C-alpha cells in the first residue's frame, strides 16, 4: 500500500512539474522586452530542472524496485 502511494505521488509530482514547465514555456514565448525575457528564461530553467529531478526520482525508484525484485526482497 505504501509503495503504491509513493508511486502515485511520484507520478503526480511529475505531472505537476510538466505542467509548470509547459506554463513557463508559454511565458517565455509571450515575453516582451529584455527584463521579461530574462525572467522567463530563469523560470523556464527552474521548471526544467524540477521536471528532470522528478523524472530521475521515478527512474531511481524503478531501479531500486528492480534490484529488490531480483534479490527477492519485498516491502
């Protein structure tokens, strides 16, 4: 049960991060003037990193689960 909740949370975090990245991309596309462009780049880079962090977290959780299943360990 706990594992399923963790997987659901990881998936939800990925979806939120993806939506934030998409929003940041639109903000960048709509930016006018150097200050808005600079800020949009800052927000976009932060959103991209957050998305990457959650994707790596999911990949690591999957790898950990694969190792546990190979060793016959269950949680």
